[in-house]
C-alpha cells in the first residue's frame, strides 16, 4: 500500500542518531493505538453504568472506531505517499490526541460515539505511516532489529492494555471514573507531536497512487447501511426500514465493485484491486480475515460484559483474568512463524482454528457447569487454549494470503487485508445485538441480570465456535506451503496490523 523508496528524502544514514528518536516516537504512537483497542473494552461496563448508555451505543463506542479505521486505512496510506508521511503522521497523531480529549470529556454517550469515530479516522492517518517511516529512515540491515522491537511492543501492548484500562477505571482518578483511559493519550500525543516534528525525516513515494474517495464513500455507506440496522434493530423492534437498509447495502457493494472496475481501467488506482480476487489463495484469505474479524468482534465485547456485568467482577479482576490469554497468543505467535509454519505449512493455521474452537467449547462447558460461581483460575485453561489457537493463526496468516499475489499488487493486497479484518471486526460488534443482546431482556430485575448475561455469553460462544469452524474450512483454499514472502510486499501496513490482531 505504501511505497517506501523515495527520492524526496535522503537515503537512510546509519550514523544518524536522530533515526532512533524517530523510531521511539512512531513506536509510541503504534503502542498508543494498540492499547486503545483493549483499554476501551475493559471500561465499557463502567461507561454503560455511569453514562446510562444503551446497548446499541455500547456497540458503537467500539464498532465506530473499527469502522472509521477500516474505511480510512487505505486512503491514509496513500495520503502519506502523496503529501509526505511525516506530515500525515503528525496530522494523525494530533487528531488522535484531540479525539482522545473529546472522548475523555464527552458529556453524553452520543458525543462519545462521535468522538470515537473521529479517533478511528485519525488512527487511519497515523498507523499506515508508522512502518513506512521506519523503511524510509533505517537502512535494510537494521530493519530486522527494528521489527524485533515491534515484536516486544506487541507483547507489551497485549498484556498492558487490559491491565492499564482496569487500573485507570478502578482508581477513579480525580473522580473521573472511566475518562482517564482516554485522557492518558493527551500527554503522550502532545509529546509525540512536538518531538515528531523535530526528529522524523520527511519522505514521499516516487509515484503515489491517486485517492479513491468515491470508493471510500461507497464502502463507508454500505457498512453503515448494514451495521446501523443491526445495532439499533432490536431496540426499535426490527422495523421494515432496517431490512430495506441491509438489503440496500448489498446494492451499494455491487455499485462499489462496478465503480472500482471502471476506475482501475481508467487510472490504475482503485481502492480495491479487483484482479487480486482471481488469485484463489488471496480470495480465500480475505474471506478468512473477514470472518475471523467477525468472531473476534463478537467475543471480546461479550466477554467483557459477561465478567463485569454478569458475574459482577471488578474491572481489575476482569483485566487480570485475560492475562493468560494475552501471554498465550504472544508465545504461540512466535512459535508458529519461526518453527511450525516452515515445517507444516497450512496445517498450522488450520490447527489454530481447531484449537481455538476447542478452547471456546471448553469455556462454554465451564460456563454451563460452574454458572455464576465460576472463578478466574477456572477460566485460565480455556483462555490459554484459545490464545494458543489464535496465536497459531494471526502471525502467519498474512504471509499465507500474500504468497501467491503478484509483486506489483502486494502493497494493495496487504492494505486490503488490513481493511477487511477491521470491517469484519466492526460487523462482529454489530452482530452482538443479535447473538448476545438478542437473548437478554431489556428490563431485568437486579437478581436477573447475572443469569441473563451468563446465558447470553454461552449463546455467543456457540456462534464464535461456529465461526471458527467456517474459518477452518475456508483455510483449505490457502496454499499448502506458503511461498517465500514477496520482496517489498507491503511489509509496513501488514506488520502494524498483525500487532492490532494480537491484541484484538
């Protein structure tokens, strides 16, 4: 998606110490984005309680971010290519900081949802520039060390996000309740903005693709027409206009395909490179990424609500309960890429889907057996099994999907992979109204809340297990043994998105 060879910036100089300051700045921005994914989930029950947010508003606080991020991801990368990655990065981190302040000072749920949409859009400007800046700043022989540091950021973000969110919520700093989870971004973002303007070297692509704003508009419109009725339908009694809107979304997506075909023929810079879907492994991989995003979107929001609302646990206890899962994901991800996939190929990813499904079914069995008296240590086993399964999938999946993509389209392919995973996540969050809230009565007596949420959680787990079964079948279309990664195949956006997946 983002070219990194540029005549507009000097070649990376090994002796220039400024590049390490630049690295620290962009890594901090990446970490801020990674943590934001999990830190919000853990605070959702507190937001619901303090602000009186409805079920649909809860969904949009998380889904809105994912939707805005997905819709703007490719465009954000191209804006960096055209106008300069440093410039767009600074706009992104500045906007992300401003949006975080608006989230922290939101006076009602509607303002919080709107601020989260802005935050996701600003992340879409910031995130694609991170590793493009690394490529433009560091010579090839140093990039391995740099990517190793990003691996450490993944592990740190996976563990610290839920814990940081839990601690900030529990501490109730200055009586602000959940608001510090957003306000903590302010000093970090301001420092990144000031230091980034000084230490990051500007770079552009030698031949940047044009923007496809019509394509972005059609994607966003289609998703809104699909997601809005899903999230509001239950509260409104599933009105006719909702079904019409969801059917109309299919028409919009059809128009998107037709427009992208014309734009590709006209100027060669469509948002979606349709020729990629003639590559069997890529088409299957896109389907896997989308469905996987749906499963993750459902699980993580429902899981948080189950622990804190259904079981009545504190945010800190819920955050600590998730630590075994995060550690298992990180450990299995490293093993899958370095040891298992080179030897067993596609079977590792399929095993990951089955192992994760086994963890989900074990969790389902335990939730039924122990009911509301279930403990954190009893959850540890299914969570570790799920984490191992997820780690076996997320780390090698992108390379498997890209392995048969022509070199000239590798950047577009990797950008599209990232986009559909986020869109799947937004769709999964929208489906929570059906698979979780759909089995919960809106008017519950206090004594009925726990059993109702526990029942909804078990129902949602059944859906997640079914999703993983579909993923297992789709993986048969991936290459048995992925070819060597295509040189220059869009590493920048792919690596950042792998990190987002690892922290879900």
